[in-house]
């Protein structure tokens, strides 16, 4: 009973938070490549969507190395915890952070959904 109360309290905290920072673990070659791909994908989508007001049709798919890097990155423990994914999704402003780079959760999840879900 207490656990249920704590879980609903955490959900409320995340919804009301001004900023949620998601630390996805130590930086390595795969995380660097995955984050770079996601950031570049978001920039390309933004440019194309702003220019043509249509969905991005000029997108270049990820290379095999980028796909492997992103899949490796998504196997990190943080992404395996369903409740934290729900909390990040319910927050009004969340960023995925690693030592040298940060990406908004909205941008991150949009890029992952469009390619890997």
C-alpha cells in the first residue's frame, strides 16, 4: 500500500518538475555515435519541416554502425526501467544527458520511435 502511494507521488513529482535530467550512463563510442545521430536527425527534420511544411522525405537512413550504436545505447539499464520511461514521458521538460551532450527527451524519443519502434 505504501509502495503504491510512493509510485503515484513520484509520477506527480515528474509531471510538476520544471526540468527532468536523464543521466543515461558513462560516455563511450556507442553513446557518442547514437547521440550524434539523434541530434543530426532532429536538425535535419527541423530544417526540412520548416522549409517545406511537409514531413521530411529527404532523410538518409542510419548506417549499420549507427544502428548498432543506437541499439547498444538503448540496452543501457536506464532504458530497461519502465517506470522511468513513463516518468520522462510525462514530464513537461526532460533532457537525455551524457558527459558532453544533452538532447531533449521529446527529440530523443521522436528519433528513436521513427527508426527503431
